[in-house]
C-alpha cells in the first residue's frame, strides 16, 4: 500500500454502543497485542490498539475501503454486530482520539488514567513495529492535547477514577464503611487506586490480594494503615471474612464463580456480601447474582456514580474542546504538508544533478586546478543552488496556494516526485483526504459533555 493513500481511521466500540458482555470478548490483553497488531498492520500498513475496560479501538493508517470491523472480529474470533461499532475517518478519527486522551470521552468525565493508557497503546505498537510515521505523529499529538487539557483547564480537578467510583458505590450500597473488611483483588493500577481510596475511609480494613505476593506486599506497604497483603492461596479465607470485594485483574476468565461463593455464603448466617467487578474481561461470574444475600455490580453499573463533580467539570468541557480543535488543526496541517516533500525532494534532486554535471564538466577542463580550489568551487555552486531553491521551497511549505506552486514548479523544472529517492517521500500522502465517513449508531462525540461519555480506564 502506498503511504500517500493512507488516512487515519478509527474503528471501535464502547459502553455506549456495546454491553460489557460484548466488550470483554473484544478486549485485548498485553500478550494478545503483538500478534493482533501484526495481523492488522499486514493489511493496514500501521496499527495501534487501545483496549481498556470501557473501549476497544483500532487506529490504522489505511486507505478507505478496508473493512476493519470484520478484521477485528476475525482476529478475536467474535461475531459482534457491526452496528455496535463506530467507524471514524481522518479528521473525525483524529478528533476522537484527542478527546479520548483529554478525558472528555470517558465514562468518568475528566479522569486521568486514560492518558497513560493511550501512551501504553502507543508503546505497544512501537514494540510491535506497527507505529508508522503518521500514527506516531497523531498519538504524540494526542498525548500533547491530553496534557494541555489537564494543565490549562480544570477538567481533572474534581474527577474520580473508575476505582474511586467503585468505592463510592460501596459506600452508597452499605453506608459507613467503618468496621467493614474490603478485599481488593489486583495490585495493578486500578486495584492500587481502589485500595488507596478505601484506606481513606475511617475504620475500614483493607486486604490486597494478588497472584504475585511481592506485589501485594508492596502495595499494602505503600498504603500503610489498615491495609494487609493476602496470599492468593488464601483467597477463599479472605472472601469468607470480607464484606466487600472489589476485583480488577487482567485475567482472561472468571476468577470467582458460584462454586467459590455458594459454600462461604452458607456459613455466613445471612451476612451479605457485595461484589464490585471493575475488570474487563469480567473477574466475577454473573451467576453469583443468583445466590442469596450476594449483590454484584459490574463496570457498567459504575456509570451511575461516575458523575461526582460532573457539573464542575462540565463547565471545562468547552475549553478542552478548543484545545482539541487547535491540536487537530495542527496535526492536519502537518499531514497535508507531507505531500510537498516528494516534490521538494525531486526539485532538489534535479538541481543537484544539474549542478554536479556542470561542475564535473568544468573541472575536467581545468586539470591543473589544485584540490583547495576545487573544493571552493564545489561549495560555491552548492550555495548558489541552495539559495536559488530556498524561496520556492519556503513557499511550498507555507501552504498558501501550495497546489498552484507545486504544479508550476513541476512544469517549469520538469520534476516529478518519483525522480528522487528521499526519506521524506516515504512519509507523505499526496491526495486530500476524503470527506469523513462515519458509521455509528451512537456517535461518541455526542456524549462528551454528558456524565457518561466513552469509557476510559
């Protein structure tokens, strides 16, 4: 595929278009990313996968016409209804990514965890060798937009994370957490945030369980007061003694099901147990809801409490949108400028070929000339060519009437982009992007100022 025909495309689904039962089927774990990226890149020429608890999005540098929805379904072996995906092309795809990174398309408006997830997605693509020049630029620009949103506005000032929203849900369900034992399964970033939020609740006892005992000990030691590490081998005993269980591991299947919960509930004498599952794929089998005195909430239930401080943050959305538009326009200006580089390379190549031909012809007639004089003439002719080309090249890069200047230069100097081998020629698309083509049952951008938005962490 010729790079000049590549446009930024985003294909994805989120909690607005698809239930958690579907989203978890399309979630990509760290080990799944390299082969998935390679499979997409073989077709698209470049790919980045952003997979979080509330979204799976594929960003590709691809010419229009590729069915990336079928490609994603094929990679995961799923048959998710194409109507549950949104398909965004070029400007809309870039704008969407920048809004995601800025926190205004998150379930928790203004949450900051998504910025790190965007960075991790870019790093994974870099490691897999699927981050081409265009995608590298767009993701670096997205990170810049996200950082600006958080430093130039108050969008993140009152924000809560998914983990702290889970703690709020626990308080809402059980009231005062004093005297309650809370088991946090996962010592990853989400589990750590949940444990920190719980440790701030007066009188709550917090247990941290992780498959890696050292990790659980490290988190418990970092949080300190009222926090203990629990070996994964003692998970059953920890469950039996807990009032609340918050789980957010990266396991690919259920780690707790009716077989584990039913016996311990029989011994609790009617004492209820609250499960909050913030993992995608889910950690806790939904079938435990059928067990008496068990209450289970999953990631989709978090939305009900995710709007704390929403009114304060909503006032900042318009300011963030202005930053996003500035960054989108800057990226597209850069992208459109790429088509001048092959012409510039061809023009320089043509001029250099003429200079060298005339210089060699002249020097052959002056065999008695010493080496120093030859070098001075070489430098002088190179300087003349550079000065002659400086202004036309500058006008090409300015962008104003670029098409007119490109056509005139190609005609006047008889240059064509294919004449010169240049690394810059490999980066640039020459045609203008097509009009954005959007196929979505619930366009994510319509929800940016809502309490919901597109899932982040």
